[in-house]
C-alpha cells in the first residue's frame, strides 16, 4: 500500500523555509519569537512547544534548552522542571481540548523513533476515543483537524 497525500498547510512553511544551522530545537528558542515558533511556555531549563508535525491535535513537547540527547544526562533541575512542565502541558490540554487520555513519552535515539534524535524532548500527546480511525490504517495518513496557529492560540492563555 502506498501513502496518500493530505492537505497540511503548516508543512509548506517548513518545506520552503530556510533551515537553521545546527539543531532546530536549540535554534527556535534563540529566535525570541515564541508565537512564530509555537513556543507556549519558557522556564529556566526547559520550554514547551507545539510539535510542528503532530501525532494528534494539541501534540506538545517539553524540551530542555541544553542540547543533550540522553535522558540520563538531565541535571536534577532539568529533570524537575521537565516533569513540572509535562504536568503543566497536561493541565493546559485538559482545559483547552478536554482529551480522554494522553500518551507521554521520550523516544531516545533514532532506532526508538526519535525524529530529532540529537536533542532530547518529551512528547505529550492528547488522545480521544476513536482518534485512531480508518485513515491511518487504510490510507496510511493521519488527519489533524486544526491548524497549528489555532491550536497555539487555544493553548497560549493556559500557560500565563
């Protein structure tokens, strides 16, 4: 079975846009344009960002500012703040979208499924009953029902 294309308007910005030198997860917070980069919240050691290529609507990532790839290399402060931010992400997603559950996890290394394996990040993926339907199974395609800009606006006030 071959993959089927589906309209995803935010992807064209990535495809046609200039790519940063080095690590994208290091570059985005350095730009200091949180709305453009979909950064929802910043702390001392970590930040929360929308995943630009989400598994589901509202898919967030908790990312340490420090460029590391190994979970066991997190400092105690990074570990504490990333845990706190994961909790904040869950609370914000519950308030904004009322999901039925969550997948929370780290894909460490490309063999474990990490798309950006050089910079550790924690996925927080909201889930709803029936969100896995015929499209991924039959069409090998995932449908995201909301544009990233709308998702960002729905969540941004939850982190203030």
